[in-house]
DNA sequence: AACGCGTGGAG
DNA sequence: TCTCCAAGCGT
């Protein structure tokens, strides 16, 4: 009787996505990069980024010595930017601590920033033909269904169990099997409405046997999405250049270039949604707050020209409402003395700005108004 | 252990 | 429009 691994391998031979750009290499750099890009990211989203990144930074050394801004520009739009910053740190560690080669044990691989248990296993299996089990969203879902696991899919006890199962099922040819179970999860054992009628594991699937295919995995509770409201300052100088600040590495959009952000203090969403003559809750007019902000933070004297419509950007964990404040600098000069404290701001032409690592909404704003 | 971290496609 | 969630990891 064919076991699950053999059934998956047979299915994969006929139906797998053998044309993916990272499927025909054993180069650890290329395999690792694909794994990092694909974390929490769908194949179709990562595809266009992958080849572009490799063309620009084809090996560990190139990535290790690249300017961080170049790395983030190559990642711009893909999201979860800590992946890009960690990727560069990992490349640097490989150059300094591992003689330019991806390490060949799980412990050492997992010591690289951004490389966890599953990513390490995927690279070791494919680059070095080791028998290592992965446990990503696809493998997790397939195992939960075939074994009819009814516990919380994210609970640590469940994950322990799933890792045991994954390791027990993974055959010697883990490289091929890991691809197989991921393609199977993406094509047949879908998150919603799995194609059980076309499933090669139908007779091995406890969820199918129990009529639970649509109910498993058990849904996880969705945390509430708070709403945040900010203003983005679109400052232009007399030459039409735009002012951007580099965000700190920690937090949202870490390391990216962003429009200066003016937080809305002590006032609620309805105020921000109010008309353009609004006055903030502290009694200072928006126009005056902008002028203070630019003077204190950037040493710039500005004139507020306009306020755009309310726009929205949705993250996984919160919703961002924002307006852009259009303003011009009057004298094109950074105040001497204050300039020393301006570590994070620079003027860009539109074209140069769009070549940098920008958050998606900022890229949209700058593209629209150019 | 629970939360922070992006974006886009599907239904 | 809204909901779900995707090749996870760091803290």
C-alpha cells in the first residue's frame, strides 16, 4: 500500500510546479533567498522580486557588502522588511563566521538572522540533500487534515505534534518531498474548499473520512484591528524635490524612506475625517503644527498649501488612515546648526525617490503626483 | 506565549 | 466592501 510520501511524490511528478525559478538550482544562496522571500508570501507575489534581486546581488558577498538602501529598494513592495535587513545580516555572518558558505547543520543555519527551523530545513534538504522536514503553512494544513487534528493549529503543543509527524513522514529525498507537499497544499489541499475529489491522499485522509475537510484546520481567533490616523507631509522645495526620512530599523517599515509622519495627538478619527479647516484638539491649527514640526524636527520653514482626501492602508494588525499635507519650503535652506541633528532626512527628486526602498502607500503617493 | 511585522489576491 | 490568509521569524 502506497504511503503518503510516495503518493505525494507521484502526484508531484505529474502535477508539480516544476517551472518555478528556484526549482532548478542547488545553490544555497538562491535556495535560501527564495525561502526568505516566500515567508508569509505567495509565490506569485515573490516571483518578480526574486530574479531582480539575484541579478543585482548574485551571491553572499555581493549582498553582504551592498548598501542597506539597495537591499531595501530591491525588497520595496514585498513587505515584512525585517526579512531584507535580516537577510543582509545573514549574508554578512556567512562571510565572516562561515567562510562564505551556508552552514550545513540545523543549529548553525538557525543561528542566521531570519532563518528559523523550517527555513533552515528547506535549505539543508535542497542544497545538501539532507533528510530534513519542513513545517510551513502548506505542510501544516496537509498534516492537520490527513490526521484530522482538531486542536488549535497555532498552539505550541499542536506544533510539537506536527513537527513529529512531519519528520516521520519526510522520506530520504526530502528535497523533492518538501516541494511536493508545498505544491500539493497550494494546488489541491487549499486553505478553503480543498479539491478532495482530485486528491491523491483521499483514502489516507482522516478529515475526508470524517467529512471534516472544510472544517479543518480549526480557525484561529482574529485579533481586533486598531485604527491609527496620521498625516504624511509632502514637502517640496522650489526645484520640485521631495523630502523623505529614513525610518529606524525597528517598527513598521523599518529602514525604508518615508514621508515625514505627523501623528495626530489626542484627537480621534472623526477629527481627521473632518473637513480641511479642522483644528486639532490641542487648539493649535494644523497649519501651525506643521510649521512647528518642520522647524523643530528638520529646521525647515514651510508653507502649508493643501490637504488631500482621507486615504486608507490596511496592515495585518491595524488600519492606517492618512492624509497628505502638501507644503513647500520657503527658503530652500536647512538652518545651520540644526542640520547637524538631521540624521535621517534628505531631499530626493521624484525619480530618485522612486528608486529607493519605499513603503507601498508612499510609492503610490509619489507616483500619483509626479 | 503572544504579539509585531506588509502586501495583494481570492471569494 | 469585507474577510481570510499566504513557503515564519524575532522578541
